[in-house]
C-alpha cells in the first residue's frame, strides 16, 4: 500500500512537472498580438490620414489571418512634430508596448528615432518603416553602418527620385510638356538642398540635370515658404522667355501661387508644382478654378493597380481619409511586414530583414522591392512617378508616367494650359 502511494505520488509530481514545462512552451503566447506602432503628427492632415490608413490596413491583415496566426494591434503616438516627443514615443512603443514594427514620419523625427532604435535593437529586435521623409541621406546609414541600422526601411519617395532614370522626370518635361526653356524655382528649405547644391559624387544640381537633358534653365531662384506674394517672381518667369515653370513645392502656399499665376503675365506658361495642397483633388475648387492646367506630383487620383485597390479606396472614403503620397506605404506597409515575417517563418527580425532584402511584395498597389540602401526600387511596376493635371472641375487626370496614365485614364492625356484655357473659354 505504501509502495502504491509512493508510486502514485511520483506520478503526480512528474505530471505536475510536465504540466509546468508544457505550460511554459504552450502556444498560448502565439495568440498574443503582434504590435505595430505609429509616431504621427496627428493634428496634421497627413498624420491623421496615415493613422486612418494604418487602421484600415491592420484590420485587413487581421481578416487575412493576422501574422503567423497572431492578431495585429496598432498603437499610435502623437509627436506633434517635436523631436523629443518622437524619441520618447519611440522608446515607449518598443520597450513598453513591445512593437515589432514602428512607422515614423518626417526627416527630423525619423533620424532621431533611428539613432534610438539602433541602441534598442540588440535587446528589442524590431523594424522601422519611414514615410513622409523625403531627405535622401536618411538611409545612407544603412549602407555605411549596416549592422547598426539594418532595421530601417523607407516606404516613401525621396529627393533622389528626381534623378532616378526609372522615374523619367526629365522625360516628362522634354517628351510630354515639350519644354525647351524652364523657369526653375524651389523652396528655400532643407529638403530641397540636394536640388540646389547637388550631392558630390552622386547627383548634379537639378539645374544641371535638366540642362543635360536638353532643357535650358533661363530663370533659377529660391522662394521662401512663408511667401504670399508670388507675382514678382512670376513676372520674371514670363520675362525670361521660359515656356514652362517648375516650382518645387511642399510647404509653399500653392493656392495663392496658382491664383496669382492665373492672373500674371506667366498665365500661358505651363506650370508644374511638386506637392502640397496642389496634389489634392479639391485644389481646383480651392483656387476657384485658377488651377486649370496645373500639374502636380502624387495626385489624389484613385488608380486600380490590383483587385485590392478598389475595396481599399472605398474604406478610405468611408473614413474620410485623404489619398496622399504616404497613403501607399501606410496601406501596403503592414502587408509587406506580414509577408516578410511569413517568408522568414518566424518573428526573428534578422531573418525578416533578409526576407525584406531579397523578396518582392505586392498588396493593393505596385510591387515593392528594396535596394541595398533599403529604398524602394523605382520605376513601374515598382515604385512609380505619378503626376496629375487639373483639367477642370472634377477633372483631375493622371498624365505621367505613361504606364500609369493608361491604367488610370487611358483616354485623357496632358493638355497645354493654352489649350485648356481656350477650351474653357478663358
């Protein structure tokens, strides 16, 4: 009897030990959420939009089974475009919330957070995806100090794209607009510095770039982002003999610029603006129709790249979120991460990084592929160069690149502003 009790006791102890060990390795933790963070300027139009887009994307990832069968959760922090707040938010998202991927905005915020991330990565392996970050040098550190910054990827455009052969920007002017003489004006701000000064050993100035393509730059100037009176510069554009104005904008008051252009001596010169409010579909109405003929980068035009594009646009409209330059990376980013993790087969960030470096990914838009600097490869079917033209009320049309124009509006092309004005009776 005592022997039986002793044997039974041993069985219970062994069972308890096995149960404890099994509990320690049980797949219960496999159902814990994988967290994705966003550090956004939430009071801005782009920050609020990025949050809504990421919410949609995370919901769609969960409907698609999550990542390795685990649900995904979005954690959002507001950096209010203050670098110390961004740094504090990054530490919280990685160390406290245990985010496996963090999206960051802005050159200053992204750069500061990347430094923090490099210190955290050994103990808190994770990835950093950046958008709304145009400064080209942000990802230089990936090549220069790979082991320290290998976690950083850009899911956005950058200033180097103006020189990238795959983006064909010079061809837009020479072949589509038929530019012979250009007035080249750019914002006097940090992100345009590579355009004005070039990058030794890498890029010429933008003026030199266009002149090499056969375009004569007859007027070249900088404008203040606080400027409201553009007429003097527009009159100089007209007097220079230019046939095209390329005004590189991002923070410029493009509404005021368009209104003054339409009443100046330069009104019959084709005008191209880089970005800002000019990229919005509502820009035409915002200017009272003065935007007729204006060409802008990253137009707010719905383009059916894949069968998933349409359903996403419906959700975007329902959330009243804008279709901005960062929308594409915010929508596809969580799916890029999901595909890379599942290709790696585990939440091993070093393996996930290799999967990102060697794979191609596509969800709602174009194909994403990363180069050695962890920049998206450019030129459709990869990251395209999309330009639209305001051709009238509710007539915002894609005019470049040609592959995208055929996809979006095959029956509409670029029209010189003189033709548009004549057609509109102006």
